[in-house]
């Protein structure tokens, strides 16, 4: 989707195959979304007609599943209206230059950047490289904005872009008073309902070694067993192959999974590297691993298992103690507690403890930060950690502003469940929208729909109310790889689908394949190093201008010697290379 409005009138770009385009007299409705296949043609026509008259969340939620970005153009009134779904599953971007009355809108930020005069934002490139995210409502470009999730924005000729309506995330703060049995039953029902709404003619499950993807397959198996396929990916030579467990659960349910092996030495991976980057609002490295099979026709829907953690909070015992303290005392801490933490962090920096291979040493300062809840949340839950920044040589210019973005107003008397849910709200506009950008855009590129059922609205509303104690309950299970007996989380989710899944997978901790280092030792890594070398050799180097030259040289020096523990630097390298390309092509125009 691409549209320009200026003094010369309206210029429309090309419509892609999976977009809705409807012209009615002087109005144009243009939408990026996946049509609810449970609606009849007549019901779809009614919803489209209603949206063509006035944008509304109610009608858009009825017409689309898995999110949407909707554009309504009124040529007679010279008005533009933009609507983005509440959960932020689809993205839409805009640039407005009041001096010439030019408004540019699109679903790809780089399409806009190539057609205007722009620059990269040092704050948002720092955020991307150091925190690994571009937050909701923002982009890496100075004068291009994202329509915030859950917003309706409007513009009329000669005016500014204004917010007409906004809708909050469906997250509650109060636990329900239902029994364990009822919570398990209702979680299952909500998950099945989402999959019923999302299912189409051809449904492909991204199957991994995690319980979430297994639940997706089990859900679709219950709903439309003859319209389901499973696909699982592995990088060649991995020492942690999750496709083994994916195949086990698929065969248990009667499916023959497609196992796709990505060869890091395959030159085709980077054959269209720059073109691929230009199609990605989030150039996460998974774009070069988990790409769907391209299709030319038909309704193909890929189901991805990203999870909000509302039904199973991502907390440990220290987190729980900090939450309890906030609940009893708020964020208060004494000067002595802050002083002790400050002294220990200075010692940690002096001894280089953050570079230790022993996690107990590396993160020991975080344990001590539990005495200062405000700092603990910033460093442990949001990863905005000055020890990390200083140890890894990050530019700290924007660090205070990054911390400001994460600041939460937590008060005495809030329950641990409410505290965690408020953290999730902030993570939603950071990590979750980035996950969605990457997965959904990857599907759009190959003319398929990528749907994320665990981001369903009513599912999350209910999941946010599951009692804290029950949500954090564990059960006896197996380690991610191997059969070591351990305690595993996601108790409620596992119990909800234990009937369909083989025991050895149902109780297994997430089997995560570590593959970034393998990709960096192959053609992908070589391409990244080539891009960084070319940038450093240029008179208009982004790395030198923005203070990334030291990290670029560190990445180049690694050459083909990447190991598993280099995963964080590998992500940094991927994003830095992408930024160099965006800067050269979209800012400098070369």
C-alpha cells in the first residue's frame, strides 16, 4: 500500500494481492488485513460498505482477523483517515510536510523514505541496536511515523494529522475468582475460538520445539484437520535441532511435517539482500531463515506462535519478591540500598564481570538491584542496563531518554498480577509489535498471510485475569533437549491441551535452536561484514557519524569465528548492517 496526497491531487501506488481495495463514488477504502473466512460474501460487503462510510474498530474487527491497517480516502472532502488494529498486528506509516501540504502513507516505511527527504533518527537507531526494538508509533527515520496501535488518525487538506480515537490494549488488572478447572477450560476455549476465526482454506503451522506452536497445531487439528499442514525449520549443522520434537507432535496428530533445512553457505540466502531489507519494517535475522514458501494464488495462512506471557508470566523467584515488595511499599528505596548497588556495579565494571561466561557472575549485579525495585525493573525486565552499556562500549548519549520510555508508574497496593500486566503493556509496545512486524511482513512479501493467534483480543483479556499463583504454577517435565527431569512453566496451557499432545512434548521445556552464529559463519555473515566494510570506507559513513564504528570493527574482526554465546552481538551486527543499507539507499539516495 502506498498513497501520496499533495497540491497536485492523489497518487495511488499498486495494490498487492492480499489487500482489500474498494472504490465507492468519491471514497476509496484500502486495507491490509486477512478477511475473516467465516463471513459470507454478503456479510463482507456490508462490513466494507460500513467502513467506507466511517472507520470503526467494530466493523474492522468483524471483517478482518489477525489485525489490520485501513485507509479511507474521501476525495470530495479532501480527507484521509487511518485505522490500525488494537493489538498492533499490522503496521501503517505516514509522513506529513505541512510546508508543502504533502501527506505520504504506506505499509512499508522504506517506500515512504525513498520518496521524501529524510534522515535516520539517532535515538531510534540506538534503541534498535542497544535494546533490539523500534517502539510502537515510531520508525528509524526522523520524519516518518507509525500509526500507533489502536488509533484512528485523520487529516484534512491544510490541517495536521490528528488522533480521532484510540483504544487501549485488552489487558485487565484484576484476577478472576474462578477455579483451576474453569481457568484451564476457559483458556482452551478462548484459544480454540481464535483459531476457529483465523482458519482459512490452507493453514500452515510454524512448528517448533515449543508448547505454543504445538497448541496451535492441536487447535487447528480440532477445527479443520483436513486443511492443516505443518512446517519446521532448522539451520544445517545445529547442535540443537528442535525439528525432532516438531516432527514428533505432528506425526502424533497424523501429519507429515515438512522439514526445511537452511544451509548457511547457500548463496541464494543473500542473492537479493538489499531488496529483502527494503521489504522489511523489522529486518530481524529470522527473515533469512523462516521465510514462507512463496505462492501465486490461493488463501494460504501461516500460524506463528509468538506469545504474550499473560497466561504464564515470565518471572522467577527474585522477580516475585520484587513484585511483592512493590505491592507492599511501592517503588521506594533507601539511600543506603542505592549506595550499595552503585558501589557493587562499579566493582562489576572494574572487574569486567559482565563478560563472564558464568551467568551467576555476569548478572550478579541484577540480583543486588532487587533492593531498588525501580532500577531492578529497568535493568532486569527491560534490559536498559548501564553495566551492559558501559561493558559493551555502547554510546550512552540517549540512555536517559531510553530509560524514560520504560518508566512505569507503579504504586503501593497494586497486586503482583497488576504489576506484571503493566510491564506486559510496555513490552507490547516494544518487543511484541516488533515480533509482529517481522512475521507479518515476511508473509506479505511471499503473498501469504501470517497470523499470530496468541495475540487475539479476547484471549488476552481473559489470560490477563488468570490468578497469579495459578499462572505461575509449574509441573514436572523434561529439559528442552534431552530427557533431564525439571520443573516446567506454562502449567495452565499444558493442562488445557494435554489430551491432544504426546506426553514427551507436552511437558518439555522450550527447545530453542541457537542458529545466529551459524548464519554469521556463512554467506549471511560475510554479506554483513561486506556492508560494514563498505560503510566504514565511505566518506559518508553511518557508523562513524552515529558512533557505531567501534562495534562495526569488532564485528568485522570476528570474521567466521562466531559461537553460540555471540547471539547478542550477532543481532547487533544484523541490525547495524541493515541500518547502513537504509542510510545509503534511502537517506543518501545511492
